C-alpha cells in the first residue's frame, strides 16, 4: 500500500478556489479507480490560531492511498487526471509530491 501526499500551492485566492473545485469534481471519479483506497482533500484550518500550526496561503494537501505503484501510475494517466492537469496547471505555483510506504 502506498500513501501519496501532494501539496499544491496557488498564487491567488481565485486560483486556489479553481484548483480546489477541480479536485472536488474529480474526487468521486478517482475513488472508483482500481486500487484507490482514499483520495482526500485538505486545506488549512482557518477557524483559529495555534502556535504549532504553519499555515501556507492558498495551499491544498492531497492524501491518497493506492494499492500498488501500477494503480497510481494508471491514475496519473487517466482521462480525469489529464483533464484536471490541463485545467489547473497554469494556476499552480508549486506542486510537491511524496510517495510513501508504511513501515511495519
């Protein structure tokens, strides 16, 4: 099982809103893909302040679970992801992706 953590940082609130809506739109479709065990969208909690919280403006964090690397690669080549990438590529300043495996 692989866990993917991806951070997408946008330049403005409008770009952030557009990228977030695109992720929300494709989420139900991704969850139906083979080998997908989770595709969760997270943003900073803006409801309060905490000394331990490092807020990143216009940041979206994706937490994904995939059965195999092959499932993840198929997802990245899917029609849904290609359309998402085309719609959001110009709106993203930076994208960092980590592919992690769990240690027993």
